[in-house]
């Protein structure tokens, strides 16, 4: 495994932070300073230190649920000085890594973990995510057909952030959807999808000329928001950890089979 990937995989460093630490001379492999991010590391054999602290694979990890309010960014800091999740999170979770993103105007369930490889596995998974959304206008037959059959857009910039570089996007068929209110002024739906692409739902409905007014994530796989108050955190339950351990074990097995 590449050195920068190894550090990002088994620590709270991002890939960019790992690259900088390596290039600044803070990384040692088997006692020797290594400044090449592409150097190969043999897991279980090579000993890696970053700023004097050993980085190594670990079997234990913690995952928490955070009920993100609207008006917070899922980032460490913001050049514009806007509020981030780390302004609200308790001190002991300041180094935790978010599993994906919820944009500034969205709310609800956000998972965070102290293990980068767990965050990556969950982000890249096709595990079900359920959202409650409020859209402007009615749910049309065209929307329903796209939710059932999927949709490809060569230009999916409508509904995207103004600075987003992602233009084209493919939307897989929704796992399911339920229309709770359908009227000309606004409609409310619960939707289940298996991806977490950049502003996916906002782009999807914007294609049909409908703005998403409210978006709240209710669950991620077996993990549900339930009655967790806005701005509060909780640890996973025993059954949630059990389901997560099973998923991680299966993913690890798949990786070994592909190797």
C-alpha cells in the first residue's frame, strides 16, 4: 500500500494531510525519514511513525451518530467563517472523520468515526440511505419514472453548488420512495437511495424544475436517527455495531478476494 494511503487509511489524517506530513519530513518508516508519498508499505512488517506517533492497523474503532442541524458545514474549517459541525461536536470527537457529507442547508443523521478505513468503506458502499425531503411543486409522473428506472444527465449542474466541478451524473434507480403529500405548491417524500453523490437529490429534482426546500437524512443502513435531538450525538447501539462489524468483515473478505 502507498505510504500516503496507509497513513490516511489508519489514522485521522486525510490524504492531503498525509502528503504534507510526508513532504515536510514528519514521517518515518522503520526509523528512517521517508519523503516519498508513493513509497510502498508492507502491512504487518513496516513500522510507520508520523510526528512521533505510530500509525498501524487497528481492529477497534468507534462510530457515533450526530444529528446535524441546518446551517453547519461538514468540514474542519471554513474560510468564510461559517459554522462547522466541529463547532458543535463535543471535544472528544473533534478528530472524528465524517462519513460523507450533508450540505449546509441539509440536516439529520451524520456518522463520524475515529477510523479512516471505516469512513471510506461506508462512504463507498451501496448501503441504503433514507431521506425525508420537501420539494417545490408536485411529484410528476416523469419524476416517478426516473426514480424507478434511474437517470443519466450529461449536465447535472442544476441543483449543484455554484463551485462544483461535477457536471455529468448518473442516478441509479431509487431503492424505494413514498409520497406523503403531493400538491401543486409543495410535496413531501421519503426516498431510499444507495449512493451518496454530491448533492444527488437536489440535482435529481432540479432536473425536473423542482427545488428541494428541506432535506433530512433519517437513516444510514441499520443506523437510524430516531429521537436524537438536533445538535446532539450518541454512540451506536450493540445491534448497530453488530451489523456494522458484519458489513466490514464482508468488505474485507471481498478486498482479499480481489487482491
